[in-house]
């Protein structure tokens, strides 16, 4: 095999591993690191460097194990409702404001709009926050649906928009609406069943 091709495989593997180290999400880190380890393992075996091949094959197995653990773990989800002037809520928003702005550019907390305010708890640990308000036509308008980096595996969103579905229906809501805000957030909404609506909004019916 042409040595240049082998070198490029090595460069590619190194690049993927380096990229994985920049991920704040544990889930993304594991998936990207797995791809890098498999590529590096292949590279090691192709060039006859068995320690490199076997070591990275082992790392790939470790990544697979942790991914299985993440996806199969049974977590207890709960909500902790808070008042609009809750001190921890205000401190949480201030502390995470820089990261919040990446997904909700220009977000400013407006407590007077709050109809629904709660933290999402996973095994009693705060995983995210959800703020929304009621508008005409029985609509729930999302102001903020922020998830901490280590919990960005879509489980928070599935809990809110699927498992709490009946709760929202009982409270008189027929659909939920959210602004696009950012491309990453738009991807998140589409993954949860939101459809593009008028004026750049996304919406999902409660049924």
C-alpha cells in the first residue's frame, strides 16, 4: 500500500482524536473518540505497529462500553418548579449566561413572562432549565430550554416534550412554539418532532 495513504490515515486518526478532546458533551466525546480510536487502530495494524493497533482497539472497546452504559442507564427524571424570582434560578442563569448565548443569542431573562418555570433533575442533579409562557390560542411559547453540556443527549428534551405531554394538555395547552434561535437549537427541535412554522418559528402539537 502507498505509504502516503497510510500517513493520511494516521493524520486523520490524530485529527479525530484531537477533535474529540474539544467536546464538552460526554456523549459527543465518546462517539468521536470511538471513531478516532478505530481509525488509529486500523492505522496501527496496517503499518505493523501492533502496540498502537491493540491499544486503540482497547480504547474503542472502552468507548463502546461507556456508550452502552449511557444509552441503557435508567435515570430518574423530575421537575423542580421555581418562582420567577427564585435566587438559585437567577444565579444559575447568570453563571451559565455565556453558554446560554451560544444557543439562545440575545437571551434576556424576563421574569414577568414566566408561566412555566422549572429545573429538570436527573437522579436529583440539575440537568437543565425550562422557561416558557402562555399566549393566545392555548400556546406554550418557549423562552429558554437550556441543558448543561454533560447532559446533552436529548433525554431532557424527550422528558419535557413527551413524558410531560399529558401535564401540558391538562393545563390547557394545545401546542408548543419556539423560535429558531440558533442552528444547533433548530437541530435539537427537529429531533424532538418540531416542525417549521410561520415567521421562522418551530411548533409541536400536544396530542
